[in-house]
C-alpha cells in the first residue's frame, strides 16, 4: 500500500508538470493555425495548376484527333501500296511464265531449223544422185517424181511452221514490251510509296512524342490528384481486375478497364449500357505488381514522417486480394515491397534521424484475435489481446508480441512466420482461400538528432478474407462456420462505412473486432488506401457489382489526418503515463487495495487532452 501511495503521489506531481506542458502545446496549436492559413493559399495555387492542367488536356485531345486523321491517311496509303504490290507480283509471275514459254519456243525453232538444214542437205545429196543417175531417169522417173512431191509437201509444212513461230515470237515480244512498261510504272509507284513513307516519318516521331507527353501528363495528373486527396483526408480507392482463370475460360468478360482512372461493368440486363465507375487508380491484367506498388510508394514515406497509414484489400473470395498484398516469390506483392521501401527511406534519412522499427501480426479468425508472432511453448499461455486507442485516436493492441527489426530481411522473416500460421483452405472458388482477416502492423519511431522531436508512424497492412456465397463455394462443416464469420465481419464493416458516408452521429465500431481494429483507418486519423479486387468473369458479376458499390461508398469517407509528433520530453512522459496506467489497471484487476485517490487525482492519459 505504501508503494502504491508513493506511485500515486509521483503520478500527481507528473500530472501537474504535464498540465504546464499542455499550456505550451496550446501555443503550438496557435502556430499550427497560422500554418493552416498558409496551406489554404497553397490550395488556391494548386487549383490554378489544375485549371492549367485541364487546358493542357483540351490541347492534348485536339492533337489526338489530328493524330487519328493522319493515321487513317497512312492506313489508306498502305492499303493502296499493298494492292499495287499484289498486282505487280501477279504480273511478274505472268512475265516469268511468258519468258519460259518464249525460251521453249526458241529451242523448238532452233530444233526445226536444224531439221530444215538436214533436209536441205538431204535434198542436195538427192540432186547430186539425180545428176549422177540422170542416165537412169527412165527407170527412176516415177520414184523421182514421188520424192519431189514429198519434198515439196515437207517444204510447205516447214514454211508454215516457221511463219507460225515468227508470229508467236512477235506476239511474245509485244507482251514483253507491255510488261516492261508495267514494271516501269510499278517502279514509279514504289518510288512514290517510299516518298510517302519518308513523309510519314516526322508524323510517326510526332506521334511518339505526343504519346510520351500524354503518359507524363497522366502521371502528373495522378500525382496532383493523390496530393489533393491527402490534403482533403479522403480515403483513396484503387481497383484491380485480375485475369480470367481456367475455370472461367468459357465465360464472357463483364468488367474491363477503360483508362487509368475508370472501369466499366456490364449490366445484368444485356440491353442496358455498361455502368461506369471512377476510382483513384485502375489496374488490370496488363499491369504488373511493380506498377501497382509504384502508386503506393509515397505512403511508406508518410509512415516514416509520423503519419498513420492503412492499406487494405477488399473483394469476393478468389478475386486476387492476397496476391495483391503478398504475391509470390516470383511476383512479390505490396507487403514485401513495402518492407524494402521502408528501410530504403530510413537509410535516406539516417544522417538526421535515429529510427526504431517494431512489427506485429494478427489474424481475426472466427471472431477471435490471434497473435501470429506468439511462439507457443510448454506451459506458456497466450496473453489476452485487448484493442485500445491512445489519446490521439491511434489503435493499439495491448499484450501483443512486438518484434524489433533492423533490416528488410528481419521484417520479411517476421512476415513469413505469421503467414505460415494463417488459416487457409481449398474451396470451389479458390484453391488457397484465406479463412481469416490478416493484419500486419509496422510501427516506426524516428527521433530527430538536432531538435529531439519524436515522430511515431504506424503502417497497417490488412488482407481481408473474401466474401463468399455458400452455394458457390460449396463449403460445409468448419469451413461453413468460417465463411459465416467472415461475412458477418464484412457486414459490420459495411455498416461502419454506411454510417460514415451518411454522416451519422453514432458509428458502430464496437459491433465487431475488425471494425475496432480499423477504426482509425475509417473516419480516424490515418491515410487510408483501399484496394477493391474484382473478377472479370460474367459468372461473378453480382459479387463484383456489390464490391464496386462498396468501394464507391468508401471513397466518400474523409479522415482527419494528423502527424504523430512530440518533443522528446512529451513522448517520454506519455510512455511513463501509459506504463503507470497499465500498472494501475493490472492492480485493479488483481484486486489489490488502492488508496482513496479518486480518478481526479490520477487522470487517465485521454483526460488531459479533453481538458
């Protein structure tokens, strides 16, 4: 009892000192108000920049129209060239055939001339014999007459063949001259085509420049948009459409990406037009894991700067949430990449800040919060986990195992340790279906070496289990109970989002442990990014439409983002008060007698902020 009295007296004295510190903090609040005015001026400047950006968008649309007209002209020229090339090929083939026929006729003519020469030679011999045998004319006159008639017939036949060959050769020469003229004409067409191609080269280069400028403009627009969303405190929502899997090969595509900020979903009634959805970023099967993380990289630096940051993935079972968050060894997801990026940022600021990184990992399995980093041992009982909020509204889990890490490899080890203990099972919809919500929390505490200012940021990475219809997943027994528990928790999350978007005074965070864990992410003080994962198959259109509507509502939630930063002394006093409060609570639970101090003499950490 005496020890408790001394602790109570010491706590009272420290409370008085904290009151004095509070007065000093009030002065700092006034300075922050002046900075808010400066921030308003910056917002006006950003508005002007956005208007200039819209003017550039209009100019880009005009250039795109001109580019399309030039592309159509180019396609027409290419089509004409292809038709001319086809006709040229046919005529060249015909010319080759005629040349072969001409060669054959020349050989035939040569052969016939040789035969004629042989015939004339024979005739000369016969005339010589006729002169020699003139004395025997009487005897051989009949034979000679016959031979002369045969010779005349043969001469007439050879003359006719020679005239026919001459006509054929003349015709072939005419065809050859005509084909040569056509070849000359085609060569002129080729030259004109080459000139047209050279004329198109500057337009091709201009097209590439316009496309490059468009990509840069789109990246700049996305960066400005994200900065504006951060300033507003609005939750950012990214949509990701996975590719179709083998079991969906015979189904139609019902959801598709239109551009970097929007997607379209087919209507249930095929006569109706597709429905448009606009988000902060949209990814499909053509975007890699690196592309997805590139748009999230800035959030890691925000956590190092002292902000609370939350990233969570939502969607039906089998939509690709775990792949987006954790990925595979060949294609690592957001969590492994965030581990590497975190220590890259810390190394960048190592010359001016000292940092300390601790991590914890939980799963919410059938409404029970399980510490995945707790190592079971004989006779060692897992402590009861308690979800609480600190005076700033940041969610903390008391009695959880926190592992301090000093490198990306240490952080990856902790992640693998927790992932191995997570509950998964095979269902009709997914071979590795997550049967629990997985929450990975990284706390980064940085102390400025010069100012001694202490900032504490929290990075919460949440892979939600997927909603599922029991008729589709065909689960029974324990897996059916798991699915019912998952759907119940997601319904509670939907109730919270509904209350926040409608501006209700009471937000039902306490209806479920999942909503308690995410209470600083939805309507709290965190920078929050939500991934809505979708299946493109028409068989999942109902679930996809529900998930997209869920994401549209979440996009309207606005958080009150603030930096967790204190002087070194205030940070130390808060730790002391938190430690003493924990000891007093444990003493109350154990039933030990306490001095009659009253709550007014020993204020809770949150009471000072209320005062």
